[in-house]
């Protein structure tokens, strides 16, 4: 999200792209470290909908950035 916030100082970043960045930020630490949650392992905190979003959201951010570079 920090990169998108910095970018928004120069161009308008659509809210759906910002939302995708926020959702992706949630995966950064807790999904990689067993002690990232108060109790239990990471797989107990993520479901199929989370997994689908983790695949879909980067595509939204990449399409936005590719559009900027192509323009």
C-alpha cells in the first residue's frame, strides 16, 4: 500500500486498486510466519475467498501500473 500511496501523489490511483493493495498488505507478515497470529497456524486464518483475492488483487494492481507505463 505504501507504494500506491506514493504513486497517488503523482497520479490518481482508483479506489479499487487502493483496496487491492490494502488486502494484499494483510498477507505480508502473518501468512509467512507461524507466530504472526496470537494462536494457531496461518492456514487457520485464510480461506478460499482469501486465496482467490490473493491471486486476483495483484492482477488489478499490475493492470493499473501497466496502463500507466503504456500511456
